[in-house]
């Protein structure tokens, strides 16, 4: 796999080596039972685990954060991965204390263990703004680094964050992208650097600030041909274009964005005033009235009812763009799709993406979960596990974990032969 500036598992041979494997298997859990509601992030790391079957593997990861109801240990994650891969993953209720150190030292080739929730260690939570050099001094790194040969990461969903377990090891051991991380970087680089044309970006969902940053980045890079905006993003761009969408829908946007509203509004107006030729705005919508779906043309707005979906005419205008596209980026649903009566627009866009012969890249937490839940993962080119990390990369933001992989490559590649890691 061609991932510029980053070492991957194709560059090294890790048989017999002790590998510290950082994953992001943070998953939605059922509140009353703690059972997994979606295990797609656990399934996504299986290719790397299979590639490491002749190594000694020490897994670290997190579930939620302190203070949240779903902040748990990693025992059930170890159990679920064990069942998925057909191999026992031993859970160790420690992070970098004596129990963990002993378990790591006793590992045999082919064995795998999962240390406890890394966010149970204070350093992981208190050093989020520290430099890589500083995170390397944390107890997590200082205690675990001497026990390992290499660090492998598939924590793409946290790649826009900084902490000892995410960026601290790059200063002291070779750091390598796992199969998932390399796939994410490789595919999203296509979306932001060299997409086949015409390039169509469908931007929706409720995260207007993130979506508009993505739009601006793609326009500034002069690589985008058309940007259909749907969902709340579409509502905001209609508003910015001068359409009165109704006070209730305006208030929803204000409340959802909170402190980010003013900056996001200014960006929406800027994009409309300076780059309107790129945007395809909704022509019709569906509103909710007493639980029913009511079709409404944009020309008939404002409405006192919540706008929950795009309409048929809008879908008809999007369809030829996707049929003729060379690359499609889809981030964010077109509707309040959790309500059956308003899933139509989002499901139709998914169907269009599947039917297109274009390179199809799906990003964002809700959109990616939809693709997974409908069994369509194998019908798109890439379904990102990243959520916020995906949006940060698409918008041109700084990615600390990818930066740490680049720095480690520069620092350690020249001594890989001495470490006997090369194939």
C-alpha cells in the first residue's frame, strides 16, 4: 500500500517481535446491559491482528472517557475480538503496572493480550496538549517502551487527538501504521489530493461547521466539481442564500452549533457569496407534521415544522452528478434517518453511491454506521471508521497521530536493518 511518509506493515517483518498495538475500538454500548450496539470498529482491526499472528501482541485502547456511563474496562472488548478472530485475547486489568509488565514479559510468540482502558491512566487525560517530546516522558511510555520492539497503530478514529498512547511512542520506538490506519490514510489522501474527476462531495448531517470546512478546503485546493448539500448543512446553506427556512429550523441550527454558530454562519455566507457555483442546494424538502411526512418545495418556505429530509426533485438533481462522477465523497446523512418516515433521502443517496461506478468514499460517524448496518461496506470503495478524524483530515486540519508516524519514519527507518525488522 502506498502511504507516503509512513511505515506500514508491508515495509517490515514483525515475526517474533513484541508489538504494542494501539487501537480505537470505542463503541456504542447498550446503556442497561453494556452490550455492543455496533462492533464495526472491532471488526476493522482484524486484518492487522491476522498480520501479527506470529508476533507477541500487546493491545491498548479506550472506551469512552472518565465520567461517562459507558466508561468501562476493556474485558468485553477482548472477549468480542477473541470470538471474531477465533483466537484468545487475554485481558489484563492493568495498564503499565507490575501486573501488565509481568504479563508482557511472559508473552509467547502468537499470544495476544489487551491491557485495560488507557484512559484510566491520568497521563492519558492530562497530557492532551503536550508536545510529542513531553508525552514521551509519561509513565505509560516510560514503562511500556522498554518492553516492546515496535508500536503499531490503527487508532485512526483518534488520529486528530494527542495523548501519550497516541503520539508519545514515536520518540522512542519505530511506529508503524496498521492495515486499517494505512487504508484510511491512503483512501482519504485520494479524497483531498488526487481524486478522479468529476469529483462530487455530498455534505450533510448536523455538523455544519465541520462540513463547511471540508467544502472550503476542497474548493481552495481546486479539486472539487460539485457539492450537493443536504441535511442540516443543506438547511444552513439555504438560509445563507437568503431562503427563510423558518424560526424553528434556524433555532435548531443555532442551538446545535452553540458557540461555533457565528463563525460557521460567516463561513456559510462567504461560501455562498464567493463560491455558489459549486453548491447544489435542495430544491424541495420534507417536513414533519404530527408524525407525518409532508413534501414542500423550497419556494414555499418558510415553515413552522422541522425540516427532516430532502425531497424527490433534489434527489433527481443529485442523481446525474453521481452517475457521471469519477469520485464521490459522502459525509453526513441527508435526513433524520432514524425516523422511518424520513430515511428516504439518505437511503436513496446510499443506493446512488452503490450504483455509481465512481470511487466512493464514505466518512463521518453516522454515515459510516449506516453503511455498516445496511451491509453495504463491500459495495463502496472506502467506509471510514474515523468520524471526527475523517472530517479533520478532509478539511485539511492537523492530524497528530499521522504526524507522529511521519516523524517516527524519519527517525527510525535508517536503523530498521539493525533492529532486524525489515523483510
